């Protein structure tokens, strides 16, 4: 659906955690931590990019900027040239931590371009299906892109020449807690440690656990601990992030918590279950779990309880 073309647009693109243990390159979850991208058309062909927060002073500020590259690809798909732009990025998602910062940039850029092109979804909001296809093509792996676009819990997969997705709204009793370290790890390095082949037994084990994960997230949070077991990728990545795998092991073995490597790491994701009859994070059980996580993590980790983002990327009113 097309509509009038605005001259300005703002986009909030959420952080995501992929894999969730056994769902390598398939499962993902969106959380309430966002990058904000403000875009305004210029009357000339110049491109001005400013970055605040994460990545400021590090990322390129011209046409090599990831948001700009995503916007250029989206305009090209529409048969148009990228116009002159003023782009302002407020980055809150840590870079190279396994929280989907690159997917946020790609989805944010494609969403901004779609809005400027007048592309809208059936509900008048972002054209999520188009945004997902373009963004997943750019990213190459849809597991972070899907929850960033659609929110909630997603199962992403290749569907012939396009990308498929199944989205569910997770049980409200699940609280993601992120343990974000002060160091980084590139996705390329993490992927480079994975073997080209795995045993049939390990593949079968993960298939069962990935199926159980969907049941756990969508109504059986008591199954989260078993559902988050993995044999395909986490242990192979230990040489690149030993402290991450040590923390995952300690939280699982000593506290019985559903801890996993978030994406390619080095962040640790813990899926805590809020007891029946309690809302939010104020129950003694949840407070105790967060305290246990902080105790095992120590001072080198930033502990962030974050609720699940249900709707994915959005286009609020631009800043004045």
C-alpha cells in the first residue's frame, strides 16, 4: 500500500537476541532497547550523518554507514536513487555484543526508506513484510532481522527465493535479563569457530530442544531450562569468549537458570520466569534471580532486565 510521501521520518528499531540456545540462525526475541534514527530529506544531493551513543567516533559517517547502505538498497529496489539526507542516529544498542545492533541499523534504514517512499502496511504502519525481505537479504541471516521487524518471538527460515517467518507473542511471565560485558566479539570471528559438520545425534538433540523452546516461550515457561540446551554452536565458540561460556555454565549448573549465549556473543541472555500471580519484576523470586545473576557475573558485566518488545520496528513522530 502506498501513501503520501513524508519529508521526515523517525524510526525506533529494537535490540534482539538470536539463537536462544538451540535455535541456531532461526529463533529470535525482541527486547525493549532501541536505536533511534531521524531522517530528513534535503533539497540537494548531500548526505550528512551524525551518530550519538554507541559507535560515535567509530563508524563511518558517509555512504558506507550501515543505515545509509540499507536505505540505498531499499530505494534501489523501488527503482529510485537515494536522495540527499540528514541522518541522525541515537544508538543505545551495544555494538558487537550479540544484541542485533547491525540488524537494528539495517531494519531501521529500510524502514525509513519505506516510509519516505510512501510504502505502508495494511494497518497504516511500516510495510513489515517488504522491510523483512529487503533487510534479510542485506543481513544474510534472518534470525535477528525477524524479531527486529515483527517483535515478540520469531522463527525465521529460508522459503525458496524469499524469507519466511512465524511470529508469536511470548508468555507475559518471561523476563529476559541481559548480561552485557565490557568487551566485544565480531560475529565473523564467532562464526569462524563453528565446524562444517555436526553429528546426527547433536542435530536431533537440537531439533527437539528448538521445538520445546517454542512451547516454553508460548505458554510453558517452566520448560525454559531444558528448552535452552544447545549442542550446535555455544561450546565451539568458547575459545573466543571463555568468560561468557563460564557464566552460562555457572548460571545453569549452580542456579538452575535458563542462560544462553545471546546471538554470536559475548552477551549472556537469561530467560527468567515470573511466578503466577505476579506482574513485572517486583516478585521476590525475580529479584532473587537477578541478584544471583549479578553475583555470578561480577563487576565486569552490565545486568539489564528488559521486557520483551511486542511490536518490532516502529515509526513514531519525528523529533521537532
